[in-house]
C-alpha cells in the first residue's frame, strides 16, 4: 500500500470548506480500493453497490445517493486518476511491431499494431490486478476483443498469401522507379573503369550468393521458415 497515495486520498476525501461525505469515514484500505476501482473504469453506481453490500455503508440509502459521494470523490482526485501508469518493466511474450514500424497504408501492419497495443493494455490491467488485488471489470471484454482481432489478422494473412495487394503493387512500382532514377544518376558520374569494377564485384557477389543461399518457405502464419529436412 502506498502511504503517500493514501495520505493524498484522505485529504481529498474531506476537503476543508466543502461538503463532507461518507467517503471520509472509510478506512485506508477501503479508500484505496475505491480509488483503484475508479482507476479501472468501474462506474460510480457499481462501486456504490459494492460498498453497500460488502462493507455495509449506508444500508438504508439508495444506490444513487451513495454514488453521489463517490462522484464527488472522483472529481476531487481526477488529477490522480488521469496520471499515466508507470511502464511495466518486464519482458512479455506478446512482442509486436513498434510504433516506428507502423504503416497506416498497410492494412495488415495496421492490424498488427492495434493488436500489439491491445496486448500491452491487457498486460497493464493484469499487472494492476496483481498489485491491487482488485479484478478489472472489463478485462474479459478486452481479451475477447483481442481474440476477435487476432482471428481477423489470420484471415487477412491467409487472403494476402493468395491475392495480390494493388496498393502494395503500386508501392513496389514507385520503389523500382526510385531505384532506377538513383542508379541512373550514379552511373552518369562513373567512368568505364568504375563500371567494370562494379560489374566484376556484382558478379562475384551473385556467384557467392548462389553457392551459400538458403531456401525459405512461407509458414501458415505468413512468416518465412526453414524447410524441414526430408528423412533419408
């Protein structure tokens, strides 16, 4: 339990000159739990129902009346709720494309990037659950959304393996044109001796590449894999 955070919450639960609510009468652990439930996105009415049933807070009051106290507390600690969560310092099995690799014109890359972001969000939720002991109310929904997106990505990969992408084809044509222009500009500034040396080097490179190249196959997920060795 963070003593500094609890001290801040206790001060915000009972502000001098403002109306006092039942929130200020909660214990430190209860106050912290209310804060974490708000941080997890739980509604004020849902929290009000929990504190009345589990803690016996204002048993004769309506859920609406109890939720008003939570709403006031939420407004007072908004700056703490909106503070960014610390980064998770651990290696995750959910590795994916970095933001620098995100290409909005590539539909599959865009979906991979979104899935990566969703995985990171889910990891953050589970880490917070472990730290606070409070179950996130929307974690199962997030997991279902990620599972659905992964099915879409698999279908998209399967489709791209059997269909040409016109947008990718246009990018490839532009790339070839750019390479030809750059190569043409380079050749204008070279002598016959330079060209002979260049041709000799390229020829040697192709010869070595042919001798040492390894044939790759496309796996079910669209990635390149080494072919399995056939049994003698």
